[in-house]
């Protein structure tokens, strides 16, 4: 698809710089290939560049073991853990080698793209320090994966930072977008078509997570449950394949960690397995 674009509509455009919003493979995956093809610099936030380096080197036995213990602690049995760890092994086959260097962009920076000036906004939750771009003059907001129109961006917790409050970070970023951006921006998201109604969409996303928290609180009121046992409580509408189950588990743990921080759940550990109870 990229080759068709570069040789078609973009054939007379000089690519002078590549700005990558975050470290997920569907965003940074071809950065090495594009940078080499156009001999241009790569611009990313420091955290996202370093996170990409981490992703390209995380397939070690030690890290897989840490993830195995993490899943076990959240109540997943051996055979499910095996299946979950079996997925994602082709990460390196699907991405090009990351450029060995980059130029840093940070929250609050101003960057020029063509004739426009954009302010760099970064936010956590979906990725660690995802870059979004806002052009006040034309009310353009490039939201990356932070605000999408059709799907709720994945907000997960993994073994590398087991107590991370990803959902808290995500909700804080949404709240700050609501207060800093005007109502009538056009949103250009990382997936799907452009849309208006940023604040409405942000409210829907925040409500969606609150609804999940309520389901978890109800389920843990009379009996304590593991994250594994809570997955079908929250994802009751779907039959999950292994790939989806991995993301569902990561998402579920993000909600549980958030509720622990907020004092809505209490955790208890027995035989190396965590169980949660509503306070
Ligand atoms: Zn993403």
C-alpha cells in the first residue's frame, strides 16, 4: 500500500521527515523501511522511541517467563498462559529494523508541517507517551490512537510494569484534551475516518471504562475474583480468540489496577494468585 502511494499520488512529494506517534507495530513497524527509502530523519517522543527499542528486544526467555508469572498471578492456568505467550512471536517478522537514531519531539513543542504550525501534545494510557498534534489556526487535531471514533483504544497492563495505572493515565489524558482543545476541531485519528465531536467521543470513551469498572465492582461485591474470572464479566458480548484474550486480559488488569488506586477494590494474594474484592 505504501509503495503504491509513494509511486502514485505522492510521487512528486519530497518526504523530508517521518513523525511516528507511538511504538505499536502498526505505527512504527515500517519506520526503518521508510527512513531508509527517503533518507530522512525519524521524529518520535523519547519514551516511545525507547519503548520501540524495547519491543524489538523483548522476546527473551527471561521476559517471557516474567509474563508467564504475571498471567499466573492473575489466575490464568498453564495451558491458557502457553497459548497467550505463543501469540505475538512474529513481532520481529512483521516490522522493519528500527532506525538506530531519532530526533526527539516533546509535549509542548511546536513543529512546522508544510505551512502549518502544530503543537505537540503527549498522553499515556494506550501507549506510554503517545504524540498527538494540534493546529490551532485550522482547528486540526491529529489524535493518533488516543481518541478513535469506532473502537475504544486498547489500554493494558503487562508484566514489565505490573502495578501500572494505565487506565488512570488514559483518563487523565482524555480529561486534559477536553479542557485544552476547542469543541469544533476536526479529528484525524490513527485508524478510521476523520470526525467532529471530540468532546462527545471523549465522554463516550470515559463512560465506557466507568461501565466496565461498575461491572467489576458488582462482580466482586460478595465474592473475591481473579482477573481471569473477571474477563467474561467485562467481555461478555464476545467470543475471544487467543489474540483477543491476550488484549482482554491486559485490559482487565488495567481496570483492576485503576480501581485499586482509586480505593474501589482491595487485593488479596493466596498461593501466588491475586483476588480482588470490592471495598
Ligand atoms: Zn496503538
